[in-house]
């Protein structure tokens, strides 16, 4: 199953191929590496008319080559939400635009639940700069808890909250190791109607805790089951780990969440962005989800 983020106006994947992608962020054109874009690209002038080009280094990492004036930060909007973007030293911009299709799905479920008078508390793990946090808060969640190990990313998320005018919503920002936080929530007796996570392939917590996806994903999902409410709406897992199949996520959720919530549904697939130049799709990772209803979004081109 494919989920395609095709509702953007301020973002566009203009072209992709030969290990790179050409993107428009508002009125800024960026050229960045993309390991999935292994096909031959179309040669046209746009590839050489960019504001900035990120070059990988043979020693690892890389750097930006600025060909035109680029502000240190600027903003892009998605529907009612506004986010700060900035070209970072690790090629990223602070936002994963393909995740907008998951934002839409979660917002739909939250709005439906609130219309029915149901309580909605959302937990966002590995929450980065808070795209999903803001989407869930904007949809009317009673509380969104945003957890990330990076103080800098949490601060960025707070800026996105202000840009999206969500200061009056109940959003808790937590800098912590996610497994430790989830364990504490269990001891406190706290539960959530929606849990989402975007775990990295490899990383370290604020105190040097080592995280490896293949070693700890089962532990994390099982820990989250302890705080997933009996009246839950969804549990969503995103992954960018190369070689990690969406079927793996589906199997994990079937053998964990579905056993505890057998009346729900499990589905999985790829997330992607439409490519303007040739009407293809740029693959941007995978997702696996458990939902209380058979409401899988078929948002393909």
C-alpha cells in the first residue's frame, strides 16, 4: 500500500535521479542526495539553477554549496500548519514533507474521535521538530506529548508550535530517552489513545544510550502497548532504514498490537512524494499502522 503526500503547495519534489533530488521549498530550490533515487534522471536546466546544492564527502557527511543567497531559516506551510526550515549540516531541512500524508490520516482519526466525544491523548516518540505533534494538536487532541532526545530539536519544535499558533493547545515537550520515558508513563498509569514513532536506524539518547532499530523495535512496540489505551485510535511506526521492509513492520504489529487489540486492523506500505518532472513517485520510507477501524488511506497517484 502506498501513501503519497500530494497535497503540498509550499513544497515540491521537482525531479529526482542519479542519487539526488531537486526540491522547491517555498521559493528556495535545493539539490540534495537521495539514496533511493538510483534511476537516470532527466537532464534539464533546473538541476543547475538551484539556490543550494549539498555535496556528500568521501569521508562521510558533506557540506552545502550556496549558489544564490539563501536565508538562514524560512517557513513553509501545509494547510493550517507552518514550519521553520533550514539547511542543516547533515543535508536535512528540519522537515520530512512525505509525512504530511500521515498527518492527514491522524488528523482525520482525531477529529472523528473528538466529534464522538472521545478523549484523545497522543504520544509522539522520536518526535524531531514536531510536524506530527503540530498536526495532532491542530486536529483537537486533548494533549500531545512530544518526546525527543535532542534539546535542539525540541526547541525547534517549540518554534513550530509558535509559527502554527498552537500555544493555546496542551503540548508537553520532553527531552528524554524514549524507552525510559515510556517505562515511567506505565508506572504513572498514563495511557494514550494514539502513539506514533519515527525511530532512527541508529542513535544515542541524551545520556549516551545506544539505539539500534533491529535490536530494539520489538521492545519499543511492546513497551508502548503497556500505555496504549483500551479505547485506542492508532499506533503508527515510520522507518527510513534502508533494507527494512514494510512487511517486517506489518509482522511486528500483527504479533504485538493485534494480539492485544484484536478488533483493530493492521496495514503497512511505503510513503512517497510525487515527482513533478516525470509523474513518478520518490520512495521516502515505510510505515506500519494499527487502527481501531479499517480506514487505510489509499492516497496514490
